C-alpha cells in the first residue's frame, strides 16, 4: 500500500480534496517546521506540498519517495535536478487559475486607472455631500479602451489576460518569445513593450535568469502614465526600484499581489508604501473558489495518473 503525505493542506481549505481511488494510506498536516520535515515525510512514497522547500538535504533522507505532487504551478521550491537524477517524478498544476488570475489582474488595473479607492475615500470623508454639482470629480480617470496592454509571459495566464484585454478594446503586446502559442499574438522586443504599453502585467514563473527582470532601467523605459501589475512572483521586480519609481513619478502606479518573501514576517518595503497609486493584495489572485477546487481535483488526477503508470504534468 502506498503512503501519501499531504502537507500544507490548509492552503486548499476552501476545496474538497477527494482521496485517490487506489489503495493507500493518507496523512495530512498544515505547515511543518523545517526541522520536523524529514520526520513528517519519512516512509512516504508520494508527497504533496505547495510552498514548503524540498531540497537535496531533505530528499536524500527519504529513500522511499517516488513522486512529489506540487499543489501549485511553480516548482522553484523543489530541487528538480536532484529529483531528475534519482528518478523522482515531480508533477505540478497547470491552467487552473485561467479565469481567477486575469480577473484579479483587471481588478487592480481598473481600480488604479479609475482611481477607485481615492473616490471611495472622498465619499467616506463626506466630500460628495459638499459638492456644488451632482458628481464629485478631482482624481483623473483613464479608459482602457484604445490603450495598450503589454504582457510578459505568454502561457495560459498571459493568454487569459490578453483575452480579457481585447474585450475592453485594448491593443495587446507580448514580449518577444517565439514561437507564439496562440494565433493573433503581436510580439515585440521587451524594450518596445515597456515603452509603448499603458499597462505592463507579468505572468511568468520566477527563475534565476529573470529575477529582477523589471528593475530601475526597465521602469525608466515605461511611460510616466503607465501602470505595472504583478500577480506572478515578487522576485520578478526589484522592489526598491519600484518604490523609487512610484515616489519619483517615473510610472503612474502599480498593483501587486506578490512579494519577494511570503509571508512578509520581517516586513517589506512595499508594505510601508502608503501611496494612493499603489495597491497590494496578499497573494490571492489565484484563490477563487472555482480555481482552488480545480487545483485540488487536478492534484489528485496527477497522483492517480502516476500510480497508473502514465504520469502527467511532469516537470522532471
């Protein structure tokens, strides 16, 4: 009988996680301290984690381990090279948040372009009642129609975001990444995308090569009227450079759902950024009920496929 250990179960607390159809022993827990990790996983044939780091020093002490079912798309928390060398199958979750993330992306874009929170604060302060006309203006409002959205990352989330953008009547640019994965994609070099876009949004995984993909130099290339949106990974953007750009007016605003270290127990420069043109949400773009349930279902599908001898969504 296979032993399955499912850690970080609380990350899927809004979903129903069904049990695999084959004979197995199931154990689950929430977050486990690093010093308790090996003991928690000892004897496991299959392990599921979300963000817990599984490095070589831990994996080398788990001789029975045959599969790691990552309960997320990103696998930077797993030592993929070690697993590949030792025949440990690593599977991830794909295309489960194709509606949730684009919708959250546009929630941030619309709130910033239409100065939503500034107007809400004005109403709460009683300023509308003091207005000499039927409406209360004072903060600039920008339309999305006719503007340009630059997307960095042409996977399912980037394409989903592009589809929404076209519905608003936006021109969509993708950073140069041949060959295209979908028809009608307009590719341009990154520098051109940054200089022509009214909104730049990130939808790509974090790797060693693209850490701080957007830094001071790239922010300077953007229009002063442009927005930067990040619902991908915090490390893609140099957070200190972003603070400087927002304070100096190099860009018009930013909406982030991610930080370079999560949770930010030791603080973060973006947490201290009390500006009306910056919105920070706590890594929830992926977390609609529908998306989380799709993730949970796909997680068990991946485990069942592995046991059936036809592993899917394999990254090793």
